[in-house]
């Protein structure tokens, strides 16, 4: 019934018309990148080649501007990584400036780049309480209208990139620090079942895509990581099409997780038959004292530890960083202070953190 209404075009409060999507740009449908195709593009000695030899996807979030305009950025990301995550290009706010309109230009740029370089695309994110368009938060829609909007959003976006975006962050950050379901317009409209609904809608739009729940602070013990475990356990039990859980891992040197806890939190999820991934790793160094070299060395140890735990956890399928060069990172804007949280410096020179990942991946080769 709802699908029928959407395809017919339905007028909502504020004059919003829900119509079948008419994208502003078109994209040819191509087969999903296979591991073999991706492997053929990996340069010997690169992180990408080392990860592929360990059966691991190694990814980084990217921005549209440097993907278009910075040749060094393009060269490094395509030679060092087998996957790219859309940092902002697939957020609802980026896609839809006006009610009923979608602009896929930024997302197409990234998806096309990935295809040209034999890389996977990790789509971020379909359902989140943040990065919503102003028109959506400013208007007060009825629950029925919000159901239609969610249906249309997931169907349009996942459907457009069917076969091209292989993994999706379907629901992001739904649990708060007290372990409770966070308030959001989606929860108000659909009730607690909005999470299951989102996964079903994404699965309908692309049955082959791998669907993830993602959140932060899951590396720690406590009510939040326990609540996330219970949430995904109940989804699995109910037969909801969820394939995995993403640990964001926006870490800071003055507040690091215990690695045994991290591993246990991953393992209880893989015991449910789910994959786990590291989806947004960065390690900020601004909050500790020490020389830059000392900070970078401590940072490298954290990257190495996380890679080791992933490699030791059967079912940990990818390590993705949130950016890859300190030239483009969200941390200074977010914290108001300079930082150097990623694997390459601002001149694209590999940092000790990069070497630490390579060392862990080399150890995996030796074990095989
Ligand atoms: C951040 C982007 O990196 C910034 O460019 C943007 O201004 C705000 O969002 N967790 C998430 C990501 O799931 O979507 C956030 O990305 C970082 C925290």
C-alpha cells in the first residue's frame, strides 16, 4: 500500500510531494567489484595488497572535493585501499536539499572513482538522528508521512546503487550512552521497530548488499555495548536481514579501550553469526603531553592493536579509517584543536601508524 502511494505521488504536509524519484544524474549499473578484480589493482607493498593477502578489506572514508581535485589524494587512496566509504556524500542532508528532490552528484563521483579503481564502496549512512535535511526537521510530519519518507529514502538511495555499494551502514548510533534507544524522528513515527524496518527496506532494495548497524563506544565494557549486543541479538533472532556490526573507533590517546574487552565485544557479536568491522577509525593525539614523535608512536601502537584484534577475530571482515591523510580529517573542526589522527601526514607521507598496520598484516602472512 505504502509503495503504491509513493509511486503514485503523495502530497504531504507543507506541500511535499512524494513521487517516484527522478535523479538528476544517471549512473550505469555495473557488477559488484569482485575480490579478484580488486586484487588485480593492488600494488605490491601497498596496504591494499597486504590486506588482500590476509583476506581483509582495508578502507578509508573519502570526500568529494579531493577525489575530484587532488591528484595525490586520488593516487594514494586508490593504491593503498581496497574500499572507500562515503564520508558525507550519502547522508540524507547532502542528498536532499529540497523536499522530494535528490542530488546524487557527490555520491556518483565517489562511486565512479571506486569503479574506475576496482574498489568497493561502503555506503554511510541511511538512518541517523543527525545530518537530516532542514526541511525534514523543520516541518512536523505525521507518522504516516514519515513512514513514507523513510521508505522512499531507503528505496531510492539503496536502489540507485544496487550492485555498486556492497556494504551499507543502515542504522547509525541508535543507542545512547545509557544503553537506551535514542530519540529520533524515525523512532517517534515508527516506534522501536524502525530499526528492523530500515534493514528490511534496505534488503528489499538490494538483496545482495551487506547490511550493518554502526555505533561508537562499543569498544568499552558497559551498558551501551551491552545494549547494542542485545539489540542486534534480537534483530538476528527475529530474522531481520542484518549482516554485521560496525565499530566506529574514534579513539583518543587519553581514553583507550582495554584490548581484551574490545576482542570480547567483537567475539560475542560474531558468535551470533554476524560480521564485525572497524568502520570509522581515527586516533586523536591532542589530549596528551609529549613530543610529536612520542604521540605518533603511541598512536601507531593503537592502530596496530586494533588491526591485530581484527585479524585474530574470525568474522572481522574490514578495517576502515575515517579519512587517510591528516590533510583532510574532521577532528580539528569537531574538537576545535589541531590534530593528526590518520595514517598519512598532510604531505601524504606514511606515518608510524601506517607502518604498524603493515607490520600486523605481515604477521598474518607469516601465519598463513
Ligand atoms: C562527520 C564528518 O566526518 C564531518 O565531515 C561532518 O561535518 C560531520 O560528520 N560519526 C559518524 C560520521 O557516523 O558520519 C561523522 O562524520 C563522524 C562521527
